[in-house]
C-alpha cells in the first residue's frame, strides 16, 4: 500500500488503547496514526469486538498457544489493513457529494497540497467532460494513511508456558510484538520508543521485509523515536551495521509530551532541532555507508537509489503557526499531534467520564508523576477513576493492584521471578521493609508515599478502548488511566475530526481563551520546574555524581534559553509565530534558573 499521503501530521501512539483502532477511523482520510502492539490481551479483545461488528467468524487465539502474542498481533493488524483497504475502495467509488467521505478526504487536505489544489480546480471546472476526467484523476489520488505500530523496547519480559516452562528468548514481549508486525500483511512502519534493546534490534535481522526487495524497496520500515541527536546517531548506526535503514527519526519533547517522559539532561527542543538540521546530511552519509556495506556482506538486494529519511517532531505543538514555523525553520518532514486528539471522539477511545474531566480540567490536573512501574516519569492526569481506585485501596490498607498481565514486572528485590512495583504483592513487601528500617518517621512516610504512587498501567491505559466498544473487561477492572501531555489544558471542548485537522492547518481555532505561551516557552518552563523539583526532593545530601548531573542539566538549560534569545532576532520568528512577550518570558526563565541552587 502506498502511504505517501499529503498530510503533514500524524497521530502518535497514545497509551495502550486510546489509538488501538484509530487507523480504522482516520486512515481512510489519508491520515497516518500509530497503535500500540504491546498488550495482546487487549488486541485479542478488540479483534473479537470488531469481528462481531463486521459479522466475521471469530476463532480465539487462546492462552495455551505459546506463540499467542505474535499470532494475535498479526491477525489484528491483517484485519485492520484489510478493512482500511476496503474503505479506500469504497471512497473511490463514491461521488463528490456534500456528505461523502470522498469530499471529506479532499476537504481535510492542507491548502497548498497538490490534491487540494486539484480538488478546488475540479469544483470550479464548468466543462462537464473535463470535470469528469479530473474526478477520475482525483479518485486515483485517494490513498490510506499509514497504519504504523509502536513497540516500547524496554517492555521485553521473558514469558513462560502455562506449565511454568521458561520459553526461549524469541518469545519475550518485545520480540513477539515485532514478529507479529513483521509477519502481518501491512506495508508500514514500526516505531521504536524508550531507548535501546540490543537483543530486540538484532531480532530485526530475522525478517526479510525490513530489507530492500528486488526492486530496492522496503515493505516494512523502522522509525526511531528519539529525544536528541546523539541518541539518533548511536541507534541509527546500530541498525545500519545490520543493513537495516532508519526511515524516520521522530523527535519527541522530553517533558512536553504524553505518556512516559524521557527527560533529556536539560536539552531543549529548539537546540535539538537545530542540531538535526545542521547534521542531517552527515547523519545520512554515515548511516548509508554502513548500511550499504552490511547489505553487500549479506548478499541481499541493494537499494536501487540512495534511501532518504524523514525528520519529524512531536510534543506540545498547539497552533498552526507553531506547526508551520517548526516545519519551515528546521526543514522538517512532518509533525505529530497527540493529546489534542483525545478530545476527538471520531479518532480515539476516551470514555465519557474521562473526556468530561479533561474538558473541565485545571492546569494543575496535568502533572509529571512517579506512577509508572518502569521508574520513568509519567505524564498523568489527576481526575481519573484509576486515581480514585488507587486512593481507595490505600485508605482500606490494601495499597497496590492485583497483577494479572505482568507486562511491567521487572523487580526482583523480594522475589526470584520479577514482579511489578505497582502490584499489591510488591507494595506490601516494600512497605514492611520500610517500617523495619531505622529511618526517621518523616523519611519513612516519604518512602511509603513513593511506593504507593505506582499504579497499574497494563489495565488502566487499555480499559477505555473496551468500554467504548462494549467489550469484555479483564477481571471486571474498569478503572481508567489517561496520560495526556500538559498542552491539553489549552483545549477545552470536544471536536470533530474536521475541526481538529482544520486547527492544525489554520482553518479553525480549537484553543480556549486562556493565554498560551509558545511551545518553546512551555517546554522550557517544564524543564526549569523539573530541575527545581528534582533537587528539592532529594532528602539526603547530594553526592558529587548528583551535583555534576544537576550542574550539567542547568548549563544545558541556560544554553538552550540563550539559543531562544538569539532566535528572536530572526524576522520570520516574530512575524510568523506572533511571539508577543516571548523574549520577556525567556528572560524570566533565565532568572528562575539562576535562582536554583545546587548542593
């Protein structure tokens, strides 16, 4: 399937269930989106639900099957791909009527795209024959958005058979997810997030679809989600040495994003984008040389033409002006818009109770938490049924969650087999250990609070998809977690898909009336606050290693803010983005940073 659509944005993966079926809703309009393939129980339930909707015969892929994960993923992805292909054919057979999806397809396109210009010209054409020819031409342009998948590389637990037998390495969580995608009939991309996993990276070599075919084309592509240039260079070279080309580097803000936040050491988005812009050709040449050598050594089909790669960015973009500025200033190939689409029921799964809470939220409801069992900061939202459930369990003296799915089980502090730090088992054992310690009451209370902050994400981040599709809940657990980025505060309503796309392209304003600083300012403020909080929450004397870390963090922040001050001298910056007060805000952040004392 040709996925080179004319849209300049994509919808990133959100949670486990928020975008699990988004391609079925938006791909037919040429919009690319990403779904998580880590939770095979959820995927199997969604497959059952959709087979029922489409009157297809459903045969369960049962837990007794040792290869159940990859088979469930492959089967669901094949189904989604088949349905999207059917949707595209249906649209091509429609007429340009006011309510048709064919009309909507072209109405959604950006104004300066070839398809949109041809569509407008067709509407203005008075000659009937010429108009019919143009209509046929337009219908041939209707192509689906890419059905991409996400794998969190760190979620790679080893699995066991029902009899307790430890399965071989290729049955681990991340590897079976990769196999599920690789063996599907999709022609799209896998997005790898959360850093390096050498064993997983090597497993890519097992699948021919990641290498050029006899025509020098890639059926399946690899996208790396990265937080800085160094990470892109290291990981890109690892894959290139295996003969696998990275087709896109997807830069994500370290803190101004949804879900897990992989904070850089004070490196801000603007300077990161500048480095990619300056070194793009250098990165390309180094990767291609390594990749070409590896392909020759493997004696497989080479690229007929030098492959290119895209550079895109996501995290906290809120206006069409910001979107355009980032694209133009840094020569980007696209942008990602995530959290705002949580307010678009046409595109994502969010239950009514949660979506109402988001619409009526306060700024402080969005916060960076320690709730993830991965031990990584997690962008969270306070007013959820999952948070209510967590607090209720604590008040009853039974903190922690029952642990059924075990995707985040990685702690062996008390047990030989890894358990999850959000589980009731772990929290009971850890709290008992804290109580036995000789620490002061203040330190004990602080430590117990940190333990009980962990929450079950395996269930919470997938539940809403089941609720919205009238599926069967796992163990009757219906509490919903949601992980929007802080930028969502500036959107205060639900929107149609057309309205949100029009907002991205500057044809509609979806923002509320609350003043919203520029994306660069918002991110920089998050980093200054993060540094201050990290220092303040150190309850013991800082080690020299910690001091060095914080000093470097502060220095990188200062350099980033200085970069923004210089950026203000660019005429196009102020005129295109309308940056009233930008320089004053940057100066205020410099002052706040200067006041932070380390040690």
